[in-house]
C-alpha cells in the first residue's frame, strides 16, 4: 500500500475515534460530521491506491469512487450514498440551524463510517 493511502487510512481511524468520543459526550451533530470526514478519508485511500491520485473536493471524491464502482470495484453502494448524505450532515453541522441530531441518526452515521473504513481496509489488503 502506498504511503499516501496509509496516511488516508490513519487519518480516517483517528477521526473515527474522535467521532466516537464526541458521540459518547452527546455531541451528535459533530460526531456525525466527523464520521463523514472519516469516510471521505477512507474513500480517498481507495481512490489513491487504484488511480495514483485522490480528488481534493468532496464531489470529486464521490464521482471518482462512483466510477471505480461502475468499473468493478467491490464496494457496497450504500457506502457511496453515505458520502452524499454525510456531506449534507456536514453542511448542516457547519452552516445549518443547529437543530439537534437524534441519537439514532448519529449512531447510524458512525456505524456506516466504521463499515466504510473496514471496507477500505479490505480493498487495500490491510
């Protein structure tokens, strides 16, 4: 695995660990936001390993991952969908009205991010 992909995975692990702590402290919206960012980093690890480059933008990452899936990458499309849904959660957390995020939604975001990271590690042979 390339040093860049190793770095992306390490970043995803760190962010996901911090997201879990935030969730335990009741910071649901921020925890869900961080879960999305962990998934984004895991996606970039896959993309870098498969293409030698990783998009810098959120939409570019989703588009490139969708192309890889279309070309045969064995990744559950629910994880790709989470990148779109998670981006909306991130935007709501960053710029929204700060309405509380229900516990079950925050927990589901973290579970999906954990699944994303596990899938990335499987794909990368780690």
